């Protein structure tokens, strides 16, 4: 009996000794294990919108847009068209802006037909009015014509406007010649002559 008790006592002491952490043993804890994972480093230059360019150099924004508010490179729809460069310095440009200005003027409710010649910084405008319009060429109408011209091209400082049928026919004839003319100096000379007629009629 004493031998059995001694054996149990030694066994119990051995078990207790094994559960005690010694200087070379680690005590287990119930703290959750955290796993740290690493991913390949991405260069800031490859991250949209992180290259220091603030979305202005192509495809920089995180939504895939090009910094202009669109994903296809087109401009914002609310950006207004910028008028053409100052003055008319070539025959091709004269032909193009004449057509654009005539279209703009013919959108006016007062106007049935418009004939325009433009060269350098000068323009002559002939208008045929709607039957309902009785105002003629007054300062209000001249201001409207100037605004329409300015919406197409900037830098036109002299604008002569007439409703005289004879002068309007001369503007139309010069417009027809414009299709085949190649000499800007000749165009400016013919335009100056028409403007003088319009100014003389006002005097």
C-alpha cells in the first residue's frame, strides 16, 4: 500500500512538473494567430490617378476616364465651341466661315436669306428680311449680326450690313466668285468696294 502511494505521488509530481513552463519552454496562449500576407508592389505610375498628373494626361482617373469627363477621349458635352482664329487669312478659311455665318444669320426669325463676304478683318452682309419684319437694318439688328459673326470667328472689326437688293446681289456674285478665286488680295479689294457702297448709302 505504501509502495502504491509512493508511486502515485511520484507520478503526480512528474505530471505537475511537465505542465509548468521552464526557462526553455514557451507557454501556450489563446490569442488568435494573425497571418501576414504580401502582394507584389504596384508602382504609383501604374495606378490610375496616382501619377501626380491629376487626371489630365490620358487615362489617369480611377473610373477609366481621360480627365475630360469621358471614357472615349471626347470633350465634355457642355463645353462650348471656340470661335475660329482671328481674321480670315486664306481662301479656304474664307469659304468655310462664309457658309457658317450665312447659316447662323438665316436662323434669325427676321431673316429669309443672308449673303456674306469676309476677308481679313472685314465683312459685308446682305440680308433679305421676312415679310413680317418691318424694322430694317437698325442698331439692334447690327448687334445681332455681329454676335452671330463673333460666334464663328473672332477679330472681325468692320461689319457692314445692308438690305439693299443691288448691293446684296453684288455680295452674292462675289460669293460665287469665291469658289474659284485664289487671290486673297483681289478678294479684299472687291470687299472694300462693296463696304464703301454700304457706308455711302448710310450717309
